[in-house]
């Protein structure tokens, strides 16, 4: 089997940018930097923090960084020793264990929060997680409540938008209290403008995988771009990264250069990756010359490819719309089905892969029904299970057998027009 090299220029650039980001966090932890606020990826108002020079800290990102470096298990076990259940979200346990381990990681020292900003979108575990952190740190918490979409149109109501914008104004007051200065409207509009331009470039990048062959993998390579998208959104450095990324990937698409030397299967994938075994998991697909052309996980923080853009002329309302409507984690099942269906059709995919995560109820609940839904519509569908953070729940041999069986069946049955389910 061909030995594939996955790390290129964009990966190196991302490492440099994220190194700078984590250096800022370490400076804050050492008392020589900016104040920090903890918040969540799933649709967030980071532009407001940027306007106040408050550093965004994402416990989810810190947890996955630990997992990628195969450092998560001791922190998970430390949290379990404290009394956290084995079935609890492994992100939570890794983060809590790290917090009580001195907030020191192989990549940074994580600062204490000046504010815990729980942008509740989709998962009630977030509420408990941030309440625990507030209790442990004795720092203020702001619960930003985002209603689910309940209208037949799938759009937020005027009352929902007003409800969230009112909360955002209260958040601004909280930030003013922490920093001792009033909101600079021009700085907020500038942060929103940078987010708007960054989101537009990310949308263009997402559409490049419609090309045959796809110039990058929309799951395994997207995670390289997701870190700057979320941690650096609203900054010039983040925008510069995406200008470079788009130019490079557009050039590959124009030249007909694919991410794999041969592209035989195109699939859409649902669910977060198994971070402790990311390379192994990727190899299980690339050995079949299979590439992800779209992924739901790459939309947990924003769904730009279907038309959303931040509006610097109406910054607070556009942030509210982002929180309410334009991120995967606040979408109901029918909206998630529609999203996946659009990917399969518009990105010309052959199959759907569902990676069910043991400790993440937000993604995993209902995925069995999801498999049945698409199978009945003739979409070959594979469901596999492990975990996004805990390495104990990954069985390489079992996973490889299921993936191999799926692609063998897909290879033999696709010419006969039969569906495949594993």
C-alpha cells in the first residue's frame, strides 16, 4: 500500500498560528497577558470577546489537543477518580483532570478564566461542565441560552432573535465590567467583518471538494483548518490563513490534483473523529482510495457553505443568527438529514459514514435512526463506534474489519444498484 504523506504547507502554517495562540494563553496564565474567557465551539460570540481584547479559551480544543498527542487518558482517569462517571463526556473529564493537574499541557499552560461563557447550543452537558468550572475556579459564569429552532420554516423566529440579542447585550455589560471599559463599536464591527471574510473563504474551500478529484479531504484535512477557524476567527491572522488556504487548494483543484493518488470512493461523514487514533482511522479509508468530500463535524462551529455570513453593519443580530441557526449543534434531526442529503447530492458522494461517539450524546443520539433513514433512500451507509477522546474505546482490528467489509460490499454491489449497510 502506498505510504501517504498527510502533512503539508497548510499543516505547518496552522501549527505556527496555533503555537502563537497557545503562547498567548500561556502569557495570560503567567499574569503577563490578556484576560481569558472560556467558551464553547458550537456557534459562539467570539467577536464580542475580540472587541474587548479578551482571549477566547476553548476547553474542547484543549481536550482534543491532548487526545491527538495521546496525553488524554491520565487526565480522564484523574477525573474518574474524582467521581466523574465512565459514561460522562470524555472532553469534560480530560478538561477537568487537566484543570486539577495545574492546567499544564504539552502545548501550553491554560489560564484561569476571567469569565466562563457557556454558549449553550445543543448539549446539556455543557451546562454542567461550565457550572463545575465556575465552582472550581470561583469565577463568574454567563449562561447564554440559545433556543432550538421550533418553526416549520426551520428559521429562528423574531422573538428568538430578540431573546438572544438581549442576552448578547448583557454579555457586553459583563465584559465591560471585567475589562473596565465600554464596548468599542468600531472594534466589534471590525471583528465581525474579519469573521465575515473568513467565513466566505471557508465556504469557498468547502465547495472545492465538489471537484473530481477532491483537492483535500473534507474531514481529515478540514480539522487542520478548523483550529484557526474557531480559535482565530475575528482576527487578521485567521483571515490571512484562509486566504492562503483557499489560494493553494483552488490551485490544486484547477490543476486536477487530488488529495489521494487515486480517488475511487467519495463519502460524506457524520460525527467527530477519534482524536487519539486519527492517523490510524484515516489510513483505514485512504487504503481504499476513499475520500470524504463533506463532513458534518466541520460545521459544529458554523455552517457557512449554505449561505451564512456575518454582517458588520448589524453585528449583534448576525452573531445571534449564527448562534441560533447557522451551526450544526443547534439543528434538529430533520435539518441534519437535509444537510447530509445535500452533501450527498451536491458533492456527488457514493456513501455515508457515521462515526458514533460513545461519550457524546449530542452527536450519537439518533444515529441508528439516521442510518436507517439514509439506507431506505438507497444510500450505502456504514456506522462505526469509538470515542472522540478516550483511547480505551477504540478497537483497531474491529474498526478495520467493518470498514473493509463496507468498501468491499460497496465495490461489488454498486454496479448492481444495491444499497449497502454495515
